[in-house]
């Protein structure tokens, strides 16, 4: 696979999680970011562990099809590894990450990877959608929307989550996270996230969910979401929730 000339936050996360699916340009960017902020591995492990608990809880509610946006690298405790009996469609907009994901999932008949712009679900290949998320729009599914909200302005994020609410069948779930203002005191690190990156105070998160209804766990630091025992001792860089589209 040819080397990309630009780093990707998704592949930087793979590096921090101890994965093997990234390139030297991603490692250089990850190390530069840590130079400006501090160690990141524990923070992203805690975020991936939240994904695991959230997805497991959705599967425990009887859901067996997942649609993942801004999916990044499908390894290191990603959705199909947490719920191997479910079917999963991973989507992203970054062509290098999509190719990497397709290579990783080659041969799987339960998980696939394709292009999908979260802000326009019509960009997803309908054949892939119906193969890996059977009954989309008619059966409850799990929508996974992690690591993405920070790259969408409030209006786009609210519209996107509302369109997903409209499209998903009643009984569906949304797993979502938001970036806090953790980087506000690290201007060099913040600058590395690019001009589209948006930090938000925690009070801004619930209104952005629109009609999606958070479970009783609320919108909380990801390390605290249904944690058994002591939460991981990491900064509250990410808040997360599981929300539902009620059946009635
Ligand atoms: C911070 S990474 C998170 C990756 C993964 N969800 C994780 O937690 O490891 C953000 C990902 O969102 C993708 N992305 C950015 N804008 C997007 C959009 N409008 N629709 C879908 N994916 C998008 C990027 O290409 C990148 O892979």
C-alpha cells in the first residue's frame, strides 16, 4: 500500500492503541502532538474501552447490526471485535484509511468497509448498507459516531444527528462522543488539530443530540460511562453517551 503524505487522526489513534495499521507520517504527527500535549495512549485506550462498553450494551439490548461513521482503523477493540456475532459496516471519508480497513476486513462475511460521509448518508453504497446493516430503516440498529463530532460545526452536527434519527428505525441506538475543552490550555496541540476542530463545554453536548434520548447514564466523561470499579485516571478530554430512538 502506498504511503500517504498526510497523517490521519484515525491512524494516529491506531498508533496510540499499539496497533500496526499506520504509517511513519502518522507516527511523526502522533509524537509531535504528544510533545505539545503529553502522553495520549491512556486517553485513547479509555475512549476505545468506552466504545466497547457502549457497543456491548447496545448488543445486549438485542441489536445485531451496526453502522459506524468516521470509523478509522477497524482493529484494537473496534466494533466487530466487541460483538463478533453482529454485522458491521464501517465507513469513513479518508481513502487511505478506507483501503486499510478493507484490507483488514477482507474475507470477513460479517464486517465490511466503504466510503460514507456522515453528513450525507446517501453517500453510502446501498448494496453495502443492506448487506452489512440488514433492515436499515426497518430494524433497530446501532449507529456508532465516535471521534467525529469535533470535526463538525454545531449546525452540521445537529442536522446530521437528526437525519440519522429520522433514517434509523425506532428502537435504534446511537453511541456518540464529544471533545471537551481539554486542549484550550495547549495551544500548540490545538493548532495541530486543524481549523475545523471544535472543542465544546459539556453543557453544549446534550442539546446537540436533538431527538436522540440519552440513556439514564447521561452524557459523561467516557471513562465514567458504566464503568465497573474506578474509572481510568485520564483527563476528561472526551464525553460520551448512548442515546436511543424510542419505539413509541
Ligand atoms: C479522530 S478519527 C476517529 C476514528 C475512530 N472513530 C476512532 O475512534 O478511532 C476521525 C475520523 O473521522 C473521519 N471523518 C472526518 N470527517 C468525516 C465525515 N464527514 N464523515 C465521515 N468520516 C469523517 C476521518 O477521516 C477520521 O478517520
